[in-house]
């Protein structure tokens, strides 16, 4: 990286007694989606009219009250799309559309022609203001750049009679605000405001774009606080953000800028936009949600939104994308899985509105339409609790905690040999093969039980059967206080090494006539070695016998 000397630090903003570091976000901003313009222009294949209509409906459904619908003077598709919205009466009364236009007389006139019949609109004009743009693109002085902005406002004012009865709000962007001298940004906006003459009842929007992200988020916050505290008639001004993500800090810059006094945020779903993208409104909104602030956007089914977004734009969503990515609520790490499993288990005994504090999960996946089944997935890095979680959530098999290491070791060993993730179905198949159906070295051939007269308070059961141990058949028969006890006593007549039952757990599985018993038994041999087994049967006694056989068969 020998060329670092080509670059210089951005520098500081001359802001004294900054207030934003002590502020909190307590309410949502005014949200404005620019998916249909800024996002659309960044697509390799821009959306057609039908796609844009479907996308507009999605934005309305989510709850956006301001939507930039396009650049009507730039192409016939953009023009026809806006006319479809108006002529088909598709714009709800509480939604304001926004149009972008260069401040040229014929373009402004064409845009106003397209707006005829709309109830309210934001007319967005802009010109670039940074030193580099002034020097290389326009070759103009600051004064000449101010004149361009003011002439643009005059142009808009002159065309206002074309849409008599339409409520028009002016939005002005000093494009490249992020790299413009902060005092000049205020100066040019003051000139625009003087020409437009906003009031507290009819405010002007000053949109301050991070056209190219070129400094750390704290610098951007200083820029916004400086602007907010130095612009005059602040009660007649809406300070708007339009963050890009060139440094990967778009969300952070937006959040700090909200602390610094911004009122409004422009962005796109999932951050679609040129270069590294626009601000991702879904992330900012759900970050607020995670702090107890209602963002006033309905993201309760993020999967459905993501699916439609991908279908309409052709843009994929990264599996690690905050909140919406396929893997963001998934843990492969064993320690993470164990903590999540314990946290989720504890919540079963809490009120539904209990404060969310499950380790590794910033929000409840159910709140945005995600499923708990996605949380834990198994690969070679997974621990003892992950497989237990899958068996519990997907198959109703509640392994005793002491059995988790044995099951986890087998599952992760298979994942390691496969060098990939194993699916829930594969996990169950492995568990079934190893613990429920394995029949060697001990195999039960037949068994029968007879209930004898009770001796005192202890019931007596006679167990008779045939087993096979390492290929040799044995006929067994013994009594005990139940089928399991009698069967274990009968095994003493074979070559099976002596053992004792050191732990027993059971639960039911299934519902109605399909209900079975699941039995989990730990056995301890005379040399101290311990093994877990599992058995399933419609008869609890028989489930216990199967669990003993299962445990013995773990020895090989």
C-alpha cells in the first residue's frame, strides 16, 4: 500500500460544544424511499413500469409516507410510470411522491406537466458544490455555483402555476455535501431559502447527501450539527440525510447524524445503490426497533419483503446482511449454540412481553417473521448443544443434558467428514441410526412379560426373551419390579458385561393415538465407563428396554 501518501485526512469541522454525543434516538425520522430512482438507476437492468408499480405498492405496504418515484424528465419510462401512478389513483392520500429534476427550464416544465393531477409532491432539485466539482466539472466560482442553485429555485417557482391545487414542497440538495466546505454548504442553502421563502407551516427540505462517503461517522455528525445550528429559520427547515456507503459506514453515519439533529432520512431497502450502495433503511429501522423505538415501518415479515425485492430488482441479499440475511440468526459455533439454547429455554417460563435478552440474538426472530428453526445449524464447528436443539425443535426429542456431548460428538464427526453443514433431516437420520435402530452387538429377538402377584407394595414382573450377543443367542428369564428391571436382571445370564443403570429420563412424543414414550438411560459398567441409550415405544416399559440395548450398543 505504498500510495497512501496520495490521500489526506478529511480534517475537522469547526464545531464547538458539540451536543450529539450525549443524545439518544427516541423517535423515528421522516423516512423517504429512493429505491425507485437512486436504487433503480444502479441496477444493471432497470425496472420496467410493471416492476416499478409492484415495488411502489411494496413501499406503501411497508409504510413509507414519502417515496421518490423517479426522474420524469430523464426518460419516457420514468414519465409514463408517474402518470400511471396518478391516472390510476395508486397514490394513497397520506403518501407524498417525490420527483428529481435538474434545474433547467425545459426539464422543470416537463416534470410539472407530468405532475398534473397529483395532490402533493416534493420537487427535488440539486447542483454539485464540492471544490473538486467546482474545479473540474463546472469550472465555476462559489458565487456562480450559488447562482445556479438560486436560478433553479426561480425556475421551479415560475412553473408552479402549471399544477394549481397541488401542494408542492421544495427539496434542495447541495450535491457532494459530504466533501463541501461546511460554511459554504450553509451559505448556498441560505441563498436557496431566501429565494423560496419557507415558513414553519410550509417548510423547505435541505437534503445533505453523503454523495461519496469520505470521513468517519463522527465527522458526518459534526457536519450535520454544524448545519442544523447555523442555518437560519431552523423551524422552517427539514434537515434530510442521504447517506452512501463507500466506507461501509453508511448506517453508523446516519445514526450519528440523527443524534446531531437530522429530521429525515432518504435510503433504500437493503442498501441498493451505486458503488457500495445507499443507506439501508431496513437496518437503521430495525436497529431502532432493537432499542425499543417503533420505527413506524412494517418490517414484521422481512423474508417476504426480501423475496419480492430480489424478484423485482434481480439483486441478491448477502446471507450475512443484518436482520434479513439467511444466516444472521444462525449459530454454528458450539458455545454460541449452547448459550442460545439455554436463553430460549428460559424464555418459555417468562411472560410474552419480557425484555429480550437471549445471548447472541439482538432481536426476537419472530418479530420480523423469522423462525427459531433457523437459529442453530450444524457443521464441524458446532458443539454439543446444537444437535440437541435441532432434535428438540424439529422432532420433539428432548435429550437429557448429560447426553448432549455423546450426540454432539457423533453429529459433528459426520459433519467434519462431509466437510459441509448437515441438515436437520440428516441429524435425525444419524441419531436414529446410532441410538434408535442400532442392533449390534446386542440384538433383541423376542420378549414377553408376565405380571405376577404383588409382593408387599412392590409389583413383580417376569420377563422372558431371546437376545443375541455378538452373534450368540441366549434365552433369558428373570423377575423384577418392572419390565426394565426384569430385563436387566435377565441379561446377567448372558455374556453381556455387568452394568448398572445410573440415570433414567422419559417423556412422551407425538399426540393422540400416535403418542409414544421416549426413554433415555445411562448405564455404568464395572470399569466405570458410561454410555447413553435411547428407546422409543408405545409402551414405556418397552421403551426403557430399548434404551438399555441402545446404551450397550454404544460400546462398539
